[in-house]
């Protein structure tokens, strides 16, 4: 794999940038954002196989990735995660919480702070991959892919006094984030195979949280045309206050070619 000129031309100024990476199994997505001029970004992606060797080959093919940066974020994905309030979190107790919830995990437990939300997310990362990330990159912060999304939706939820359920509708899954004026109530992700699966999860969460069908808000993001044509009409039968989330047009949020965790990383900062 050849070095990408647009990325590597920043070699001498890497310390002025924030590096964020997200490996989704098919690509290693890379985002470089200037620390002061946040609109100055360079983004690209490298094809990878879902193996550790393929990830390492991709990383070492780009000399800039091992340079010193202002900050480095590596975003991972895991189906084993849980959220805990900061008041209960500690370096000693976090592994106990995680092991209690996921005794079958064969990875390494990691905790990531959600500084605006006031919580932490505990999740596991493949031990070999985590070791590679920590020894290769410059003081990396390892995040779960839901972390920047949760921070973004938390900050949006502060703009009104009603309870809100934010749902990002993807091609094979939905991510849900629920808030009231006291803060985060729920964050979860579900695989879906049919539109009815997503409808069920949304309405079930709505019922379990005791949200009001008239006054509280459901906000959807994803393919707006698909949402308007096939999903919102079904939800209108049950919920009155439905909106579409329109992400800001400023970079990197407005670049729809980027995975959502990368598009919203500025919210985490």
C-alpha cells in the first residue's frame, strides 16, 4: 500500500493536528484536523481485512500515522459495553463492573470518559489490537464508537426541557440515545433485519422510559429520504413529536462520506 500524498504532506506539522482513526473491518478511516483551525481537515481511508496483520500493514504504509500529534484518538467497536455514572467510576472498580456484566469477554476492558455527559463507557478491545495501538501511536485515547455520538446528542438534548430519544438509523443497525433534564438515561445499539425491528426497539425504549407520546421528542438521523418515506409514517401512528437530526454543515460533521463517529468527534473534544 503506497503512502497517500495528501496525508503525508503534513509530516512536519503533525504536532498541530488531531489524529482520529476508526477501523470498521473493511476500512481504516483516518481524519486529521487542525487544532486551531478546526475547518482544516484531511480525511482518507485505507482498505483493510478484519485481521490484526492487515491493520498493522495499513498503519505502517502511511509514515505520518506514527508521528507526534496534539492528540490521537483510536475508535473501536464492540458489542460488549456498558455506561456508568462518573460518581461510581474508578480505576479499581471499572474492571469489576465490566467483568460482572460480561464474564465471557476474552478482550481487555477499557474505560472512556464522556466529559460532557458525566459518564463513562466501559467496553472491551481485542488484547492484541489494544497493545498495538498503545505502543504504536502517540499517547492514544481509545474510544468506543458510541462515545462521540453520545456526547453530541447529549449537548443537543440540553437545548429544550422535554425528554428526547435520538436514533441513528443505519443499514443494519440502529443506535439509540435517551436523555431528560437530569442527563443520560440510555444508550444502546441493536442489529435490525427489517424496518419493523427498528420500530419495535424505538417504541419499546419509549415505553420503558415512560416518555410522553405527545410532548417528548423522537429525533431521527440517517438517510432522510428513507426515514421520511418508510419509517416516520409508521412511527406517526404512535408518537406525535418526531424530527430529523440535521448535523451541522461545518467540517468534519458535514462530510457524509465519513463514518458518523468520525463526523462527530469534535463533540467529544
